[in-house]
C-alpha cells in the first residue's frame, strides 16, 4: 500500500470547502461573463439609443422642411393647371391679380408668387413682413442675362424647377419655377418664393421642441436657416446671399466638417452623418443629412446637442455594472436574485415597447414597481407613457397609421391623385332628435352609432376620414391600393344597414325611437395625402368626388320611403362593381357643383346565385 502523506504535506481542503469553492468559482466566472456580455449589449443599446434619438430628430426635421416648402408647389401647380386648361389666361390681368393674391393669402409660408408670359412681362404679388400684399407688374425684356438664362430654361423644362437663390433686399428667397403649356405651346411660367427668414423660424421652433440647435445648410459652406438668423432681420444677407458657417454665431456649427465620426457610426448604414465636436472640454454631437429636392445645390439639414445627454445613459450602465460586481463578491445567491430582479422588468419593457411600436396598446400591461430605483423610475415612466398613449389613441386612426407604417417608415406620404370610393352617412332628423336630449345623451348616442358604423367600414378595409356632426365620411383605395373599392364600399353599406336595423329592433323593444340613416357612395378621382401644416396634419381626401358623394347622400331626403336605412350609389360605383349586387335605378340628378347629371341607384342587397 502507498505510504501515507506526511503531516506537513500542505493545505488539505475539506470536501465541503472544495465543492463550495469550485462551484463559487464556476458561478462567479459565469456571472462575470454574463455581466461582460450585458455590458456589451448595453453599449450597443446606447448606440441604438443615439441612433434612434438622432434619427427621430432628422426625420421630423426633414418632414417639417418638406411640409414648409410644399405650399409653394401646391399653389404654383393649382394656378398652372388653371392656365393650362383655359380656365383663364395670362392676358386677363384682373383675374390673374385676384388668383395670385388669393393664392398668396392662403399660403402663409409663401412670400411671393408671380406669373410670366413669353415676352418676359410678369405680374408679382409680394407679402411684406407686416403682412401687406403688394402687386407689381413689369418685364425683364431688357435684361439680357435673364432672357438668355431663365427663359430658355423654362421653355425646355419638363416640370417644376427649384432655381438658384434670389435676393430682393433685405430678403433672400428659395424660388420655384413651373412652366405653363397649353396643348404643347409654351405660354410662360409660374414662380413662387419662400424666404430664408421663414425657414430660420422653422429651425427655431424645432430647436425648442427637441432641445437642440437645428440648422439647414446650402451646400457645405453656407447657412440657409438657423435660429440665430431668425432674430436678425436682414443682418445675414451678404454679397454671397447667405452667411458662411462662422458668420452666424454658432461655434459648434462652424466645426461641423472638422468633427470626428462617432464611435460605432463610422460606417453608418443610412445617409446620416454623426460626428463629435469638442470645444472647451465639452463634447457635442452634430448630426446631418443631405436633401437634394430643392435645386442643384444640395441642402444639408441637421442639428447638434451636448454629448452629455448620451453620457447620462452610459453612467447609469457603469453604475449598474459596479453594483452587480459588488453584489457578486458579497453573495452568489444575491447576484442571481438581483439578475432576475433586473432582467425581468427589462424584458417586460422590451416586450411592451415592441407592442407599442405595433400600436397594440390593448396587449400592453402596466409594469410592476421595482425595488431598484432606476428600474422603478423606468416602470413609472413607462406606465405614464402608456396611460398617455391610451388617452391619445382615441384621437388617432390606428388602422390608418398601421397601413402607413406598412408602406415603409422612410417613405414620405406625398399627395397624389387616385380613383377612390367615398362613403357618406348621415342620421335623418338628428337635429329634432337632439333638441329633446341632454348633451351627455347626445354624445352617448353618437358614440354608439359611430362605433357600430366604424366596425362595418374597418371590416371591409375602409378608412374612416372624419366625423362631421352626426355625419361620417370614409373612403377605400388609400393608402393601400385596393382594386375592388366599389365592392368594399357597397358591402360596408349593406353591413351598416343590417347593423342599424338590428340596433333599431332593440331600440323599439325598449320603447325608444329608431335611428334612420342615409348613405351615399360615389367613386372618382380625388387628391389623397397629408393635408395641413407641421403642427396639425391629416391624411385625408379632397376633390369634387367628395362633394358629389355628399350630395348623393343628401338625395336620400327626397327618396325616403320610410325604411331605417336608404343607400344611394352613383353610376360610377355601379360601373366599378365586380360582384353582383341588386340595384334599382332611381334616375339622373343634377347635384350642386357639377354640370352633368349623375345617375343614381338604390342599393338593395347582394345578389345571390
């Protein structure tokens, strides 16, 4: 047998100590590895936080700039169409004066609008800083440079052109020119301008809203808009029209091209540039993006803010890591419990944020309080946000927002012409009914009525556009393209009829008066898109088709035979039906605002084989 170990053979650990020490070492190593991984994930999350923060600001700034510039396009397009289709002529100076003046009065973002003929004679309307409109008539026939440069450009232009900056001291204008042609013949061109002052006021509003400093550059070395320019009337107009980077009193902006790329964004997947500028020991993050929609010289939109806003998040991560290490050293069991305590709320926040991103607020639960201060603050903030969103979603058409999200987050929702089906509903005799009801009862009745109708419309993929008193307007065919808009609208109308009839049976059983409804459906070309201003935009439709649809619905008063629901549809709807429906012609009617009569049919039911 082997010789026994001598008494002085060294330290001999106990079995319990060996197992405990081994397990402790393995657990400690595993948890340290996990903490290291969590640190890496947290660093990556911080980068994603910066990307989200800067991306949201740039998206909002880009949308605000487009919305600010759009009225110049809209007004010029409207007048150009009227001149091209012969509604009036450039020679009709009185009519032209009225149209230009009305267009400028309706577009506060636009400062000047003018119409030019082939002889380079023009009529211009200018809004002063005090809001007064001045009409000027002159010509540029003796201006050889203008005649040689602008006139040929407009004759050859296929569409609107954002031209070079124009100075009319003390103003500098971003200008748009739009050729006018009638049956292939060049008649002249429209021009409209937006002042740099107006764009600077826009950057001021966005700077205050995002707690940053927003700017717009014209190329790399000239400042087109900046909050500092909004408070200096005419002071920044130089011989080069626009001030240089170092001339607007913004030391951070002056260093934009010397900044170092942010770590983690050296090779950004998008076109956003993120750099860090250090001045007097303070770090600033400068973000920018190119816009190429407004002339040959690209615009660069962006903003800057203190890097401390990101450092705060990093400091929290460092503190959490230090606390975790101390807890690990003190107690393995405590570390496991703390890890669970931390990971579960974070996971619930991530899951809740994902649901919020999909607008599924009904599936998001409140976060429970946590014993950890930061996590408890996070839970309080998340719960407050959730409560606010649930209050706000009442005013937001969720189905419409989801469809717009499916079109792509980076796509601008541009106004366009589409052939849609439009539906109007109205309650017959609502005014007399509401006179004997309290305000609360009227609101309750309308809410229940609109909920009943709205469900029928959403089932058929329709978009509820607006409520007008006791009337409702909806449409099919946008933002998603739907080939069977007429069928969908008719199925929705019949579903509304059945729902209202069933509801009225219940009302009669309770001794209440029934609710009688008129429905009108029409199909045709409308303008659909974002209509409004940066602070209040609606995705809606406008056009003659909308007005005609409302007139068709109103015909229900004259064709009322006493039924609970009368559904009238136009001949255009009947022509667009791919399914079989039972319809009955009721005649051709002239409606207000249309010269031709509209064939009107009564929608009876879906045809059965």
